[in-house]
C-alpha cells in the first residue's frame, strides 16, 4: 500500500472482517523494513482511536513484539510520562484518543493533567522554580481542586527530558504564554475563573504541540477515524495538532474504518455521502495529487449522468475503470458478497417470518388504545403495540406513561376503567407462574420459535463439533443458535426480555413456589461446614476436582485415536462403558483394601479421584475461591479428604456405581472438562500443558459451575424431582448427555480471540479463567414493572421486579444489574454457549461490537431506516469465526480422521477449511447448511412488508452510488429498473476496491504480458 510513494492509505473493509489484523501486519512490516536502517534511531508507532476502551482492546493486537512497551496516553498532556522512555527502546507503540488529547477547549482538564503541567513548567529549562514556586502558581493550575495536590507526587516521579522542557518553553514563548504565566503566578492578582480555565487550556495545547515535536512517528494508525474525522481537515486545535504528525515526510498514515464516510445519506442528514467521500479522498490523495481528485469528481459526474441518462454500458465501464484506478491507489474495501459464488456472503434472506394476528392481539390493541384515548395529545400507538406486549406495564420514560401515572393519581374514572382488562399484565398471574399469552404477534412468534428449537429445555448451546453423541434434550439440536434482536423502540427490549425470561422460568420452576420466593431457596449442591450435625457432601466436591487422570481416560479424541477408522462423534455410552472398566482396573489396589461390610461413605467419589491424581491434594482452597470469600465447608471437606486418604479401610465398601459415576465425570464433568479444555489451548497461549496453573484454573471454573448448577431454574431443568443427595448424579449425566466437554473445547478456543490473548500475553490462563468464571456467575438482571391490579402505599400502581436471564437487554438498564452496570459481562455471556440465549438491543448495540460467537440469527424487530443500518445490524454476527462458519466446518469435517486424531480439534478444523488463497475462507466465510439469518417478523398486510422489499432492493443497488450526491434519487431510479438491467448496470458501474480484485487485475495484465513475450506465467507466480 505504501510501495509507490503513497503516504496515506485507507482500509475500509466491511464490519467484522479484521481490519485490526491488517494493521498488525502493517506494523510488523514497518518494523521489519526499518529495523536495519542506519538512519532510523527508533521506530515509533502511533495508534489513535475514539475512546480508551477500544484502545485497550486493540493495542494488544498491534503489539507484534512481546517486549515492545505500550505507552498509553489517554490524554496527550500525559504523554510526557511516555516520552521519557521512548529513546530507551528501539520500538515504541503510543496510543491516545483525540477527544481528550487533541481538543482542549476551556475545561481545564483533569487534576492529574494540571499536575503534569506544573511539574514540566517547574523544570529549569521551562519556566523554572523561580516562577513556579510563587504562591499564585499552584492556585493558577489547581483551579481550586483538592485533587490537584494529591496528583502532584505521582506527576513529579515522571522524568522530564531537557529537550522536552526546552521545546515547551519555546512554544510558550512563541505564543506569548511565558509572560502570561509570570503575570498571573505572583498571587497578587485575581483571575476570572473562565479566563483561568482558558489559560490552562492554552497551556495544555502548547504542551501537546511540544510533545508532538518529540514524536517521530513512522506509522500512524487512525482507527474508526470517522468518529473524529475533523482531524483530517487541519481545522481547529485537534486538526492543527494532528497535521503536525501527518505532514512529516517519513510518516505513513493508515486509516481504518468500515464506514469512512456515510455510505448512504438522505435529504435530512447533516453531511451528505458525497461530501464525506470527497473529504476523505482529498486527505488520502494530499495536495500533491489534487488534480487526481478533480478528475475523480468529473468522472463521478459522468457516471451519474450515464446512470440516469443513456446508460451506455461500455462508456460507463470505461469511466468506472478510471475512478477505480485512482481509488485503488489509496484504499481497499473487502465485502463479504464477493466472497461467495452466489454473492450472498453467507446471508440467508429466505426465512419468511409471518406473524398472524389473533383476536387476543386485536383485543389488546383496542384495550391499549382505549387507555390513550382518555389522555390529551397522545399520538397513535400502532407502532408501539406492534413492538411491545403489555405496553402500559412495561413502558417508562415515555410521555404517555407520565400522563397515565398522573391520571391514575388523580383517579380519572375513564382512565381507571380503561386500565382494567386482559390487555394489562397482572401480578397475580406472574406470581403464580400462570401461562401468559403475550397478546403480541411478534412476541408470540419469538417464544414459539425458541420453544420449537428446544431452547427452553437446555442449559447451553449444543457444540458444533460434538466429540460424543448427544442425548436427551440435546439430541438433534445442532441447528440451534442464539437470537440477536434489534428494535427502534426503547420499550421493546424491556418487554421482550422480561416476558421471554418469565416464560423460561414458568417452564422450569420448582413445584409449589411462587415467582416472588422462587429464588430464596439455597442450592442443592452444597458443601456444609463439617460438624457432628452436618453430613458430608463429598459428592459435591467430586464435581469440583479437576482430576488429570480422569481427563485423560475420558478424552473422546484419545478414544477415537485408538481405533484406526474411528471418527467423531464417539458413541457416549460405549465410551462410558470403556472408561468405567479402565477406572475400575486402576482403582483395584485401593478397592481391595476396603471392607466388604458396613455403610459406604461418599468420600469414595472424591478420594478415588485423589488416588488417581495425587496432584489434587496440592490444591489449596483459594484455588477454588478467592480468599475473601473462602467457604468453611470447602476447607473442611478438603481437610477431611487429606486425612481420609491415609485410611482407605475406613471409607466402607466402594459404591457399586463408583466407576460409572467417575466415568461420567471423566467424559464431561465440569472440573475435568474445564481442565481438559484449558490443556488443549495451552500451547496457543505459550503455556506448558502440565503447568500447575491449569489445575488451579480448572478448579476456579468448577467453583463457578457450582453457582451455575445451583440456579433455581437450572436445578429444576436438570432434575425437577430428584432428592438433594442425588442431584449431583443428575448434573454429571446432564453434562455427559449435553457433551459439556465439547462445549468447553469450542468455547475455550474462542475466548483467547475475544480477549486478544496469545503466547506473548502476560498471565493468559488467568484472563481466560476469569472471563469464563464471570460468565458462569453472571447475575440475573431485573426490571421495574408496573402492575395496575395492585396499589402501593401512595395509591399508585405497585412496582414489582421482573427477572431477566434467559433473555436480556443490552446497554439499556440502569443501576446495579448485569445489564446496566456491566454490559461487557452481558456481551461476554451472550458470546458464550450459556445464557442469555436472547439479547435485545436498540441502536446502541448496532455498531462496533461483537455478538457473533454463538449467534448467527439477527431479528429485525423494527426495520431500520436504510439498508446500511440493516447491514450494520447483521454485521454484528457475521464476523471472525462466527457461529455459522463453525457449524459448517463441523458439518464438513466431523468425519475427518485428522480431527479425531488431533489434540486441538478446533485449530485443526480451521486448517482443514483453509482454501490457501489468504482470503476470508474459512474464518469469515465457509459455506454449508448454516448461514447468517435475517429474520423480520412481519404482521400480515402491514406496511412493513413493502418497506422490507424496498430496503432489500436498496441493499442491492446503493453500492452503485459511491461518491454521488443525492443518493436517494439514484437509488429510487435504479430500484425501479428490471432486474436484468440492474445487474448489467451493476457490473458496469460498481467499483471494486477489494485486494483480490486488484490482484486479479494485476494477474490479467501479467498474463497478457507473458503471452506477448511468449513466457508462461501464472497468477500464483
């Protein structure tokens, strides 16, 4: 991209196609080329993105050398702390954000920034102690904040180079700030607070300029730069400062963005597509190629006239080629459509979701409409009614709800009467787990769709590569995927998540409990503190022991590898019998020591594992639990296990089912499966598979599983009628039937990708264990719901909490809930095989986030306004190693001996699926039965039917309008043409910016040249 003197380049790949991975390669190539250059003292890489969270996520991806320090300066005035170390290392990676680093305004910054200013100004090469020791200097920069003095000691520990201090003094002098600081620092004059903050802002800006003088960036990466696109213009503080970096002769600038300009705009947008496109292209071409920009503009005008005029395909294609050649010199864009022969990009739009309207739905609409008719100035509620069941109960922060509360408080008789009926959700129905008709066509379809997929009957998404045969509720369950729902109405996520989660509880609650008290009972997997009155629960401990030998004996891959022609999945009951026989053989020395009479103690189930793996006795209670939450029962049971190992003759006769129960644990017990999965990914993380940290990590994950299986609904689903003492056996059988080992192997393969971990990462196992444990311990969300069949003490409708777990809202709730305070945890849980199985979001989740690891179905609850938003939503699940890709890989290669003989099946699968062309196959695209599903629940005779057709048409043609003003007009013209004419125009005018397209163009030219020279040459050459 920078080979021919081009200094600026844009990678504009579609969402989810790995732009950061391309940037990583460019960083590596920059280092490789400059490493031995005698004229280069050090190599500086500058990474600029819109916020600190994105910086923390992506900087580790860009750090290609494990010993390269990352200087994270979230604010440019904190860059001196990073600059002090730059000259000491040959390669530096500096990251900061424009909003807090390049734009100063009049706010005065944070206390730690002003403390850094004070520290630098105190340097003898800046203003020196003679000025900064004055009594007014401290008050000038503290702005009256006590936190300023608290921040000073940390700032004063940062070494300031004489070069930086001298440069800062020169900038201050040039801008007249030396005299101003000296004038105001004597303490005898009082400064207007606004002017004081403005002065501090100017000092910050001057420091930023002097810091930029110290940077010598060889490569600048602007990530998702459209969020701070003003830096490209060179206007304002941020633009002027950025230009100082961009204009250095040796600096290369790499821009990353899926939407470098608005891809499609209408009349009401603040900036047109054509303006954004032209501005971006102007920056990329630079002043030295301004004539090329004019030529592109002229040719784009010719293309527009040709599209709406004579439509001469040859002339259009010739003009397109000229534009394409110029654009290819400064940008590339890869799109999924071109990666499959049918140009579908693995997107399935064939699912016809029709939602019939029942008399109960109409009655609900009439009843809700009667409520609004009693109020003044309330618009039609048709769209609300289509989107949210039990609208009045669930809605909040709407004007109509405020009006209803006021009318209820005033006892408006018409309103009170209208709020009675089956269109209202009643608490008594909820509390007694009665079946509730959603009285909403879309919500009813969703619940029926989930029920048909068996989602309410499972604790996890079945594996896409089952190593053992699936049984019970998981048999035949491979097609299931989670549902990601987008709605344009804020009330929809609340109503949908609440009702769907209630339906899950209704189907899986203990008999005889009410909704209010269902979660008050303690779990059935317990470890009581041992005393004379407490019975031992070594059966619970047995689930928590990551026994190395059981992990080896129960490994389905090892079993398949022992037979010449065996392939996956292995029959689980045959494997169980074989493992039980081997366990019985290996336990024979200890079982022979046992007595043949008396009561059999349950210590056998734990002690037998310790006998097979003495390393278990080296684990400490804190390996399962953190010290501050240590369980007395866990400590007691571990101590009793240690003591009991010395006296096996006191355990009583071995239980008849001992080898069979241990076989279940060996195949898929929580602790054993976690240990085996950690060992599979250990080489990827640079960790020895025999590292003790894996033992401890598996123990911690097993403890998290304890919380998971003690959940009220999970307990009822696993064993609704078992006695407490038998529950652990049902857990082990459920794990076996649902192939939990395969589930964890697949998930653990993905977690390092989610966390950006590799062999160079510090403590990668600890990060994996923490992320997995947080998902398993994710607390239920909750929402406040109003019930008008009850009154509180003030006479208002009573508010009760509704739990969310099976379905959750994303980034909308407030307060101390999983959905409100920890949207990252909710996203990670959705990106796991465990619940939530449904995630409902407004536009907040529509851009820049990953939701693809266990979902390839996007439900457009409400249609977006344009085709770009439609694609953005679907791009959330059409990403790297997405669920559909993994399903298709598993389907294609499950019978491969290479997979059955592999110690890391998922790495092997992706290797088998690689087409060797270096493109999107197989990580992004791999065709098969599974596809990215576009689901649009439509009501019959709704105007949404026509809107969807128009949106789909627009998605096929809007790419033909690149760079054009008034795109909506062109799209309207093009969608009105016959399909064959549309296709002919698409081939003539669509600009191909893909790297593969450029490669094909290059290959064709080389082939023609080879033919002329009578030399055989291939594209691969």
